C-alpha cells in the first residue's frame, strides 16, 4: 500500500468513562463524551488475490514537536 495525496478530517466521539458525568436535555445524569477531529490519509494498493484495487483510510499519527 502506498499513500496518496487525499486527506480528510473525520469526527470521532468517545465516552470519557463512568466517572465523568454530564446532564442531558431532561436533566438526567449521563456519561460525558468528547468529540475529536482526526486527520486521515488515503492509502491505495492492489489486492494480490483478486487483482482489484484496495483502498483504506488511515489515521495520520500525531508527533509532538520539539522546541530547540
């Protein structure tokens, strides 16, 4: 598989766990959640078994920048 020039942002919502609570519209306590934007890049290749084209979106890893 090789990377292509195609990029996209997707949103993912995750629950923060049983100790983080918030209130819904009716005032009931529910598990809190948070939405993140994730950058993805399309990878393309050929499927060796069927000879067709295979594509998948992969998350671009985050790297912490070092300040010098």
